[in-house]
């Protein structure tokens, strides 16, 4: 029986081993021959791919940096816009502080009794400035804090162990988180 795929093979010698000719060093297969040894010239296309990958990585890093810079710029702009808004509102509200002080004094003297002619006006004015973020602070009996209180008078007292607000002459005000005006107070200090 003969084998159909005997091209390139020599008949076996008596020991059963086949001799190969120099042309038969490749295995015969269907399709194109595949060479296993590649020269540097054959690998030149890889260096172009490598530089393209490096360029793509560099462009991606640039894009990420620019995106981060823009996000930071947007955050700074929003923060500055809010600060500028508070500053502008603060300038307007500062004009109204003497009026609010007069209303507080009138209330202490009983001039703003319930049902009086100015009671409704005072309530509207106070409600309006609270809506824009103005918050009054300072009350008699709280501990004196030189960061937010301005002492206009000190009086010795046996009833306190630490400096304490005895009376509020003018309320202090916060606009949002910004101290707009320190409270003017009378401070009770311990004797001794």
C-alpha cells in the first residue's frame, strides 16, 4: 500500500528511519508557509505601534489633567460667586443694621407692643433680612467670647466665675457663615 503524502520524504531505510532532504525541513501543510525566524526589519511595525500607544497615553494624560483643571476652576468660580453674593448682600444689609438696632431699643422700652402701629413693620423687616441669611446673636448670660463680642463696659460681679455677657447693647449679626458685625456687650467679670 502506498501513501499519498509521500512528497518530500525518502523511503525508509532498513532500520525504519526516513531520510530527509534539505528541501523537506518544513512540514508540508495546506495554506501559506509560516516562517518562524523574524528579522529586525520584520519587527519595525511594532516600534510604530509602541510610539502610537505612547502618544495615545500622553494625550489621555493631558485630557485628564485639563478635565481636572476645569473641574477645579468651576468649583473655585462657584465658591467665589457665593462669597461675592454674600459680600454684596452684606453691604446692603449693613445699611439696615442701624434700623434693626432702633427696633431692638424700641422693643426694650415697650414701644413695639403687640398691636402697635410699628409692630407689623418691624416683623416684616426682620423677616426679610432673615430670608437673605442675616442671623442676630448675643444674649445676656452667655459666656463672653472676644472673637464675636465687643466689650464696651466691664462690671465686677460675685455671681460669675468667668467673663459673662451681662447686657447686650447692640446685637451681633452673621450673614450666612460670615461675621457681619460683632455684638456690643456689657461684660460681668469675676471679683478678685
